[in-house]
């Protein structure tokens, strides 16, 4: 009986629940990187990062367009970015990027989904 329970627990720990946006991100990343595994992992990392930025300042690394690594501290909390937010634009998510308010520069930035390297 204990063997069956531990086997079920092990299988359940490998199940990932994804919403539509996570699935869309995973599909785009997989197409851009030619790796389904990479797409799923990075989509999950983006979810983690977005949750952290919604609740405070997150620390993360991504690859810039020119190939340089960028270590960033960003947030999406409106009380921090309020002066630089007008809310009238098209969401960066429509362009397969994630926006963040860079607390170092005081400006909005974004990164391509597949370029996220690490979330601290």
C-alpha cells in the first residue's frame, strides 16, 4: 500500500498546471528555440517572474538583443511605476515580450520570452 501511495505522489509532483497564457508562451518559445522542453521551462520561469514583479521588485537575468547578458531589477507594481504608466498602449505580451519597470533606470523595458535566463 505504501508503495502505491509514494508512486502516486511522485507522479503527481511532475504534473504542471498551465493556463492559456502559459501555454501560448511555451508554444512561442518552443518555436523560437526548437525545443518544447525549453518552451515549457521558460514559460514557467516567466510566470514566476511575473508573480514576483506583481508583489515587489524581482531580480532576474536575460539576454539583450545585442547578445549581452542583462541583470535587471524590475517590477510591475503600479505604486512604484505610476508616474511612468499611462495605460493606453498595446500590451507588450502581444509582441511575445514581458514588460517590466526597471527600478535602476526608472523606465519601462521588456525582454523576449525566450531570452530569460534566471529568476532569483
